C-alpha cells in the first residue's frame, strides 16, 4: 500500500508540474506570475520530476513546434510516423537534446518568452542529480516494498516526465473522439481526464491553444482548471485574456 501510494503521489505531483508549469505556463503563457512564484514552480517541477527532469525552455520550444506542425513530419512528437511509442519517444528525445544543446535549428518565433534559470538547470540536468534522485527512489522501495514485483514500478519513477509526455502525444493523437474538425489527428481520449490531469483533451486544446480550461463540453472535466482558478483568486498567478492564437 505504501509503494502504491508513493507511485500515485509521484505520478500526479510530477504531472501537475508538467501540465501547469511547463505546458500551460512556459509553453502557452496562459497566465502570469511574479519572479518569486515563477522560481518556486520552476523548482517544484524539477523536484517532482526528479531523475526525469525536463528543461522548461526545451519543453516550450518543442510544444510550440508541435502546435505549429501538428501531425506533420516537422512535429517533434506525432505518433503517425512511427510504428510504436518507443520510436516516437526516441525521436522526441533527439529533437529535445538538439534544442537543449543548440544543435537543432529553432525558428525564432518559438525561441522566446519562456522561463530560464541556468543555475537550476545546471544542477537539475546533471547526471549526478539524476542519479541521486534515482537512488532515492530505490532506497524508498528498499525500505517499504513488501514483494519483489513492486520493484518493477521503478522505471516509471526514473522516466516519469517522458512517459507522461508519450502517453499524451501517442494516445491523444490516435484514440478517442473529436469536438472540432482540426487539420490534424488530435483527439479527446478520455471523457473525464483525471488520469492525465486534462492533458488528453488534445482535440479541445489544439482547437484553442491559449484556453486554460482543456474541457469544453458539459460532461468533460479538466481537474487542473479549478486549481488555476484558485491560484488566480489567491493572486499567486494572474490569468490573461484568452488569445485568438492557437499557439
């Protein structure tokens, strides 16, 4: 029970960092925040992702490319040019590393207006820190696992961020229903998306990329949106007027 609770907490706390900070803030700028809170959520996302830390600049650029070239060969993570999810993940990793290391040519329109904290990135992206996080997961399992098969969950902890991204990009562009006739294969995979915190409302999101609520129909529910409204009410973030762009 302890191991299962740890896995669930790590999954959702990490996923919240990815959807709230990396996706809705860094990539889309759906809301603003002051420097203190920006650094706080930047650090939160690093700690929750741990060994699978994703750089905010690289994430924002790849995601903007994804919207601009959705389901074409220029899309860094479309499932429609790969036989299975692992090949797509490997290609995404190649583009991500290229952007991060400066070897992948990035269009100027994507390469701006994202949070950057070089000192945090240098520490978070180091192999030393990634290994330390990985060892902390192993240590937790060592003390609390009650059966050998529980250790099979460890790879999920090690690769949490990329796994969550792969689930969204693969399932969200292959399976489900469409509310809008977009010029791509985006779909809404789940009617109530509690498993991916709203991220699998891909068709809704591709229709209105600046909209902070990924749910559209009355039966759909984006669990992160009420949190965003609460943080707005508490003046931790400030929602911006909806933009007309689907960026």
